[in-house]
C-alpha cells in the first residue's frame, strides 16, 4: 500500500491502482488520464453514513460536496448510496439531474446565486437552499411566491473560526464573502427576517470553517458557537433549529508528511462533544449535517501522465515535463499543494532523482510539484500523481486549448470511462 489502500506496487515494480497495473492502464486509456476507484468512493460514503447514524443519531446525515468532483456517473453512485449532495451552481444541479439524482436530496449553496439559479432550484424542487444573505432571501421569497412554492432553507452563518489552515481556503472567518456573521448582529437580523417570510420554511443553520482539517477542534469550536447561537435564537425569536450543518473540511493525507486521520473516530468524538454542549445549554439536539467533499473522493483518485522532456540544469535543478499539468490539476499553481509523485514505470527503482514536475502550459508557474524525489524517468515513462480525486478534475480548464483528460472509474477491478477525453473538436465547438 502507498498512502492509501487503492495504491500498491506489483511484481513488475509498477504502481497499481485498485490492483490494476498503472502502465497498462496508461496504455489502454492514454495519458493524461484520471482514475477514480468507485469502490473507495462507495466505502467512504458507507463509512460516513454509518458513523453519522451511530454518533450523531436521529436524522443526522453527511452530504457530499460535489465541488470536489462532479460528473454524471458520480451522482449515479451517490444516488445508489442514498447519499445527500451539496451543489454550488446550476451546472452541478443540472449534472445531478441528468444522472437522475433526486432533487430533494440537494442542498444548494453559493454566495451569489442569480435569480436564474434560484428559479431553477425552486422549479426542480431542490430540497434545501442555503441562503447566503438578505438580498438572496428577499429574491427567493418573491420567486417562491411567483412559482406558488414553499421552499425549505438554511441560513449560512459565519461563526468566525480560524481553522489554522491555508488562508485561501478559509471561509468561516467574519471577513468573508460567505454568510452572515454572528458577532456583527447580522446573523440574528437575517433569522428574524427569514421568520417573516411567507414562502420560506427555515430548517436551521449552516456554517463552514475551512478545509484540510485533521482534528476535531475547529468543528468543535464551530459547533459550540453555533449551538449557542441556536440557543439564543430560540430564546430571542422562539425559532428552534432542526438542522445544524457544520460544513465540509475533513483532511486528506496527500503525502507521508500529512497525519493519518480516522474519520470515524473524529465523528465519534465530535458527537460526544455535541451531546455535552446540547445538555449544558439545554437545547434539543438538531440533526447534525456535514459536507465532506475532499475526504470522500481524493484518496480514490490518481492521475497518470507520460514523461516528456527530462532536463538537468547543472547547479540548478532537474525538470521532468509531463503531458498535463495545471489544466487538469491547478492546485500546486494555486496553493502549492503537496502531492505524492511516482515514476509508475519504475516504482521499485531508487527514488533519488530530485526534480520539479512541470506541466505543458506556456506558463512557468505550471508545476505539479517541486523538490520531490522520484526514480529518474526516461521519456515515455508513466508518471503518477496520487490522491488527485478532489479539486483536480472539477477545477480543470482548457487553458492553452488543452483538452481535459478522461475520468476512468474502476469498479471491482474493472475500469470504465465515466467521462470521455475531450477532443479538439469539443474545444472549438463553441466558437461561432
Ligand atoms: C460550504 C462548503 N461545504 C463543503 C465544502 C467541502 O469541503 P471539503 O472538500 O474540504 O470537505 C466546502 C469547500 O470549500 C464548502 O465551501
């Protein structure tokens, strides 16, 4: 096993993904290609569902954050697993709909949903709309009146927690484009306003504190603040929240330097803390929701590339360039996110060639990793980047008119194309 159960090494000294030889997969599907273990995704879904039922109880449930990875087949899997989903755009809702995913299982997020987004969500019967601010609340009330619908909503609240994670992925602080802050009084004001809306049925509150969180502390702090807020709202307005959604953010091990994480045990400990808080505040425990994205899909994924130019600059550094890069994985360029990179063709050779892995875009920042050690590649070797299931394909672009790779899913040892490779015709098809 390398990092996660989906990755291993076979007798030929090659990387395996769900037991399949990575070099053979690259031959069969071409490179770059992204591979997702369907079995691993399903396993994570089942783990989350059973842990929530056991430790949060009642109608508590995890919700898959589709922004991490979103395409039709994945929503079919989520439907089969009876897993709720969080969508952040009409595009994600349309994808879920095309997969036959039940609209009532969707929580619709976003800090700036357009009227068109809201109309579509109401018309399709999206289960909950997570209202981000006052204008959206008023617009949604009007839309529901016009459609003759009652819409269930949550209000997005900013509890003001710094989860000590990377700045660009912190979203729970008060100075945020998301939600209404408790400390400024805006959260209470929007609750009062929501309770006057005839067409909107307030179910509870949502918050999100950040991403790549390995311990329960930021979630416990958020729950503490949010449960006190629930207590205050009950006292001040008589409204009793039925749902407390604590957002996403459980961490994922990308490299050996990241800690191991026991999700189930974190949920158990968080559940105990929440029970204690509810008892000491004297509030009825709401259903607890969380929105894991990264931790459901990241470790199920790997991307395979072919090595092209292998360049040594004496006194400086070594580069290996691959046939993908920031167009299929912009996370190093955006956040200097660390990955485990291997020469999948020679996994058992000594990994002693220090290098920078460069993409193929005309952009010096187009890198996947720097200062890593792999077995020195030859042109044509297969380079693997592990743990790419989250925020890679969903963030992919056509910069430099580079086609997006296919997504190949592996189910019970059988690979199949879930999203085909983009063609050059696809790329120019929008041009008039
Ligand atoms: C509101 C919300 N929910 C859920 C998530 C998913 O977080 P993660 O993929 O880290 O679990 C995010 C990510 O930014 C988010 O903003």
